[in-house]
């Protein structure tokens, strides 16, 4: 394992921010893994740390296969993690909206550029990301439909779902999109949690990366075969919305199978305590995404449902 | 006539109401032209508040000169403005990356779609911005190259100092003006001043420009003062200056003044060691139309923009 500093930013009032990269094996640029670009992605940080720990052991055992190099950048945004801010603390910019970056541009463009230049050229790029709407997901691999995506490869992670998404204009500045545009097979792995640690899904995420690296012939590691993923297009997910604002009581979790008419959640009058709305399942299916906040605003998507799918 | 554009219930005994003030002529013919003035997309930008006030006040004082419809939307992100938050609170989304929105979407998307729907059909829309808390801008219109022919004539009527033909973030896809232009509504983004502050002289300057453009459209028949001719960025090359050190920026120049190549723009100092970490030197001669206002800088922070070729050096 080689630990190196990929980028250093000096700060007016704090110690330098160093972005570290950990390299395992040597040879062809086979796979890179990038952790949190946002300060609240603690689960993603934890997953990367566990991955580095495991890869170090795999390397020690001589199980990184010949002529393969793996790079892991466990944290891109140490500064925001340390002050518990989601975005870059000074100007609230989002590093994952700055790719491919600019070496002569704004601060977060320079950070993005340093990470992109270091990770460019790997065959496979894997990012642990979070969604802009807070909530819990079924663990899945997410890809953008750029014309370069390969869902068959995404299936090799062995996670239960692969989700494809048509890129919106704002997606074109993400790391995933820019990797794909530079001929890296790019995947974003979503676990159940973001700003808190969920051990089971963290273990599942680490296993999914090791499974993928094994199947691509990069490492030797015996692990369970995982799932044969269901591939879903994001636009086929059925959004379920709250019709009123209030205190939110969630009754179902990601992965739960529901029947048409099941009560999924209740909205409670915040002053008088009465249930003012029941949110019912509009179709049979499996919950893919669930809102987690204790309050809800009318029209907010509280669930996304995979229609007519059974366990 | 004050109207609710949209009202969204909030969790605890409150609703978020986006309002507009529709100013109508004394006699309606049904053939009036309509202009929309929008501001407050970013909750930390307040310069537009004075513009709305002064515009409405002056129209009402001479309502007999109004010959068209003026819709004023002073705060389309009311929760952001109340909480000094640039983005939409609770969603943590930049409203100006959320257009054209979606009527069936969540609150932010639905609000964006409703605003677009309310504006559609007007003859001109002007979206007022106030930079951010970090940099001060002289009154300027920003337009994209794609819409240059349509929008440049309107831009020259607005009494701004500068027209910047540039694909900046204010006019990027997903912004209000880009969405409206795509839907056939000529729309301009105005930037002026600095976030969380109000610059009265800039406001007065722009109000004169608004009356001038309304007169050109036939919406206003009253007298308007002479307006200034803006510099257009295609007249010269815009040079950006970024900090190459982190620290406290102390400017050595004034905003909207000429500068010569080699002049000192300012120093980035270290308050702990009492040393200068970087002396920033002008890379070209020209006029400084953007200048750092917030002193704390990181490597990469924008310090100034200079329009080259416009100075007296």
C-alpha cells in the first residue's frame, strides 16, 4: 500500500487540507474508488476506510493480481467533514458539481481537477455518492445513460439493483459523468445511509467492490456471489408524494414489498396530533427510496416504488 | 394588485407564499405588452428589493403613464431571504439550477414550474441578481452568445455599465433566464452590487434603465432620464484573477476603475505571521468590473475580473 498526497490546499485559519490516495498493486490503471466529496457523507467515508483496510490485507497476502493497480481516495472533502457542512464551507459549492474541474479556476474547481486528473485513465471508476434529496435507498449501483454505460458490468457488483438515469444538465459536472466521457467505466455505489453509519450496508458495499474487482480479474478474493441485479430505469420508478405538510411517520422501509392500498406513511398535525393524511401504496411493488426526515412538506417525494416487482 | 403566484403549506402552521404585484394601466385594451421583473431567487441577494420598491413607487406616482402590464416578483425564494440562505432552505437546492421545474415534482420543482408558467407570454423578463457575498459587481447584463442578437438591443437599454456576453452560471441551463429564453420569452439576467447588502445608487441606476426599456416597449409613456451606453465585453478580453494563496485579501484598487498592467490589485496577507503571502499584480490593462468583497480567500478564490483594452494606460 502506497499512501500519497494527491492535492494540498492551504487555508487561512486551518492546517493544510491534504487529499490522500492509497495505491495497491502496480501496473495497469485498473480501478479507482473515490469517497466523499460532500461533508455529510460519513457512511461513504466509513466504507472507503474499510475497503482500504481490506485491500491492504489482500495485498499483504499477495492477492492483487499481476499488472493491476487500484487507487482509493477515501475522502475528497476533509474540510467539510470536519466542520459537519455538506458543501464547501466557505462558498457552499458542491465539489461533485465541479468536474472535470479547472487547475486555474475556483477553489473547488481546482480540487475537482486534481482528483479528476489523478483518476483519469483507470478502466473502472467507482464513486461512493449520495443523492441530493436526503433519504434511504436500497443499496444499488447507479449509472448515467451517456451511451458509454454498460449495465452488464454494473451487474458484477452483485448488488440487488442497477439503476440507470438519463443525465440532466447539472449531471454533466459530476465525477461519474466525466469519467464516462473519458472512457472510464463509471459506477456510483449507493448504500442505505449517508450521514450516519449503517454497518450491514457498509459491509455489503465493501463486499460489492471486492466482488467486482475479483470478477474483473484484478484481485483474488473469495466471496459470496451476491445478487443478479434487477436493472431499472430511473424514470420508471413511481414517485409517491405527501399531499400535506406536517410531522412524518414512516411505516415502510427500503426493500419492503408492498401491496396496492397498503398504508406507507402518515402525516400528523404538528400542533394537534391527529393524523391528517395517510399515504397509500398506489401499486404493488418494492420500496426503492424512503424519505427519512421527521417533517415533510406537501408534494415532497416520500417514496419511490419499483412498480409490480416482487421479492 | 397583489397576487399569490403559489402557496405551499409548511409543516407547522405556516405557508410559503410567493407573491407578485401586477401593475395595470388605468384603461385596459387587452393588447397591452407585459414585462416581468423577478428577483430574490438567491436568498442572500438583496439589491433587487430596492429596485422593486422604487419601480412600483414611481409607477404608482405616475400611473397615467403606464400603458402596459408590469409584473413584479420581489422574492421568489422567500424562505431563503428570511433565513439569509442563498439556496432553498430544507431542500438545500440552488433555485436557479432548478428551472424549468416540474409541476408534478417536489416543492422546489413545482415552485419553479409555477413561476415559469406565470411569466410565460410576457414580452420581456428581467431577473435581478446581486452577485454573492464574496464579490462586488458593477451593474451589468449577462447574456449568452446563443441569444446575442435578440438580447443585446434590450441590454443596451437598461442603463447598465457593462454587458457581458458569457456563459456564466447566472445564465446556464437550468437557470430561469435560460429556460425562459428557450421557451421564447426574451429574458435578461442583471448582476449588480454584492450579496447581503443594498447599493442605493445601483438600484436607482437600474430603475432608470427599467423605465427606459419599458418606454421602448411601449409600456411606459412618461419621461425617462438619459441612459448610459454600456461597454460590451466583445469590445475587449475579460481576464480573471484568482488567488494563488490562502489568507486575507486587502484590495489596493477601487471597483470600476481603470488599472494598468503591472499595477498591484491587492495583497493576500497572513494575520498570524504578519507577512504578505501573495501580492496580486494586474495581468493586463483595463477596467475592474468585479472585485473581491469578502476578505477571506482560499487558493483559487476569485479576486477580480478585468475587461482588457478599456483603460487609459
